């Protein structure tokens, strides 16, 4: 009995004398590169990321250098006025990037939809119109031409295409068709093509300008359809890509039409109901929202220029596109900066947009 008790006591003592395990120190997660980039930027640099500009000339000049150094613009859109050849365009983009000397890559964009909306057709093999691709009836053709566009734009030094057009039923050959589901399938195929080439793209013109009666380059037009009709006839292509594709790999370009059922007062590009209520909250889009050109007649004829960038940001947009006038670009920039300095826009709101922009630009690095 004594021997049995001794064995039990020994077992208890040994159980209390187990190995002392080393206590691991807390391991901090690696720093978030997006937050590191954001924290390294001045307010002025952040605001510059939120404006994309057009420039003049086919080579670097003093006006461009001044704009980049003074206002830190984060992107450039090229037009035919900037393009002479593949080699010239690529050198131009490289020279702009070097002169900007920014902490993150610049966006270099172009409108290469196909058909009549193309650039560099004098020296590039351009795609047919989206209408003709849609009439062919095979979404694989949309994928093929998206891959083609990505390839030729890469050769130019361009890194994002302002295409595909996701509008349903436009009258100018820019839409894949008049049926929302057919257009959705073709836009989806085009998105797959760009993504297979690791190339950034843009859905336009949210929430759909197929019903426009007036050219938004000239004046504003109102769409009077109900929200139910918009849901059924205009939004499906946008919904499909937003739901099934990585939102950091494409922008959504918001047009300048008014939609009475959503916001009877503001153009979509200045509307919290469209950009925050519909695009962000209802559709769940988490990527970069860019406006159509703020110098179009539909917008500049109805809103004073200094307020455009401010209203765009307060409505939920990330990038203001200002394509043609250096003075207009500077006014938009200075107005946003002044709005932050007086507290109308918080720096936290600026940071929200710049985070989305930096996340998209991470695909360029």
C-alpha cells in the first residue's frame, strides 16, 4: 500500500514538473504597403492623385513639367494630339513619368473602344466598333479584341484603357447591343480579356447613357425612367462585372446625365445618390470611381468650375478627369485643396480615395 501511494505521489510531482514552454513574443503583422505609401504623401500629393489630366504636344515640354511638379497630377490621358508613333508615344509616357518623379506609378489612359472611338489609327491596328462585335453574336470576339487592345496599349506605355463601354443601346455604334443581358455577356468577356493580359480597364458610362437624347459633350440630358427600368435595362452589365471581378482591376466612369429616379438635381458625376447610394452601397463597388471629362458641356455649362472637383469628392468620386485646359486643371486642384484646408472636405475623406487609387496602382508595380 505504501509503495502504491509513493508511486501516485511521484506521478503527481512529475506532472507538475512538465517542460517549461518558451513564451512567444507577439509577432506584429507586416506593414501594409498601401498605408506606408499613403502616410509618406503630403496632402498636396494626395490631391494630385485624384486628378487625371490631358496634355498638349508629342514630347515633354515646360507646361507639362510645371503641371506635374506644381500639382502632382497622378495620371494623364492621351489623345491623337499626343500620338505620332509607337516609339514616340512610349518615350513620351516614360519622360512624363520621369519628370513627375512620384512615389507611385502614374496612370496613362486612352480611349480605345474600337470603331470611331480609337486613337492612333494611322499607325495602329484598331478594333472594330463594339456594335459590330456585338452583332457578330460571339462574346469571344469581345475577349479577343480586349486582349488585342491591351497588347497594343502596353506597347505605347499606356496602362489603362477607358473601355469597354457598358452602356446598353447607344445610337452611335459604341454599345455591344440593345439587350441588357447580351451586353452583360460581351462586357464580361472583354473584362476577362483585359484581366488575362494583366491590363487595367474601365466600365463606362455609369449608370448607363444608352437612353441619352443629347450628346453630353454639348449639354446635359435627363433620363426619366424609373429605378425599376434602370435596374432591368441599364445596370446589369455594371452589376455583373462588379460582382464577379476584382474591383481593384477596373475603374467605373460616371457620366454626366441626370437620372430623375435617382437624383433629379445633380448630374450623375456629382450625385451622392448615384455614386454613394447606388454604386457604392447598393452595387457594392469598392474600386476607383472616375468622372467623365469635367470640361464637357453637360457639366461645365451648368456648374461653376471651381466647385466641380469639390462636389465630385463629396458625392463619392475618386478621380476628376480634366482633359483639355491647363487652367481648368489647376482650378480644380486648387479648389479641392482649399476645401480641405477650410474643413469642407476632411483629409480622412481624401485618404479613402487615395487608398483605392493606390490599391489599383499596385497592379502596375
